């Protein structure tokens, strides 16, 4: 007997998320929220450093980011990638920094900065 398609997809996502550093329990919890899971999957697929695996703490921060982004809605990829880079560089180190109301406001607000370099995963901003 084969698994239903949704179960197989959930199983594949759990495997993907654990390969990147999440615990199996946290990965299983995350796949129960399809919007958050889709965001984390996209982060993994668009970032080689994340796809190759990160420390558990970093994976937890990326998971928290995907949850925050699912609640904020309408965040463009450039803003998301900027935050992912900040997490990978240890500039954002706690879940509170990622899930707080101030953070969500900043993400959803229109940036007044200009992106001057947006290639190869490097993003730099000028005021």
C-alpha cells in the first residue's frame, strides 16, 4: 500500500529540513504549516549554504524566519535573502530578533535604501 501524496510530500520535506540542520521533531512540526514549509523550502532551494547544511541553531532561526514570513505575507525575495544572509553571518542570532513585531514591520515596510549589488548571493545596501 502506497502513502497518500500529501504524506509523501510531507515526508520529503521532513527529510529536506533535517538534512539542512533541523531536528526531525521540529521539521515534522514545520511541515504541518504548508505556507511556512513552502517558504523554508524556497530558502533552502535558493541558498547553497543552507542546502548543504547548517548548525541546528541556524536552522532553527531559518525556521523561525519562515514562520514570521508566512504571517507577514508579501515579502519579496530580495528582503528575504538579505535576512537569510544576516542569519548565516550571525548578525541575527535569536528567535526574538526574527519574530518580533518590529522585525515584521521593517520587513513589510518599503525600504528607502538602494540595492547596489545583488548578484552571487551578495546584497549590499546604501542609505
